[in-house]
C-alpha cells in the first residue's frame, strides 16, 4: 500500500508542466487529486488521462472568490484536503 493512499492532494496549475507531472505522481502513488488551472481544454485532457479519483476545476488562483469555489468543490467531492502543492504561475520575461 502506498503512503499516499487515502490522501487528497490539490495541485494548482496542475494542467501542464511541473504541476501536471506532480499531479500524475500523486495519483500514481494512491492519492486522490484535485487539479486547478485556467485552461478548460487541458484540464479535461488531464481528467481523461488520470481517470478515477480526480477532480479538475477551472480556477484563477489570483482571485479569492475562485479559490473559495475551488475549496468548496474539493470539500464536496473528497471531504478533506491533506496536501497542497502550490504551483500556479506564469513567467512573462
């Protein structure tokens, strides 16, 4: 049994890059995973890829109201949150 079995992880910005790799790793190790991101198409692709025990929520985590909605959806589906991986961000050079 994995050490993440029964845990619930939230990965912000989990629909691409490091966030997606992290979400995949949490899921592969037994965690239920909530993933937030701003792109509905990539979020749906991730949901299809990972399958069960996954919640994807379109959310802009720079907006407090959207964070509140994200947390409410996690609570509705999983009832708790054990792991928070804050990854959302865009570099504009």
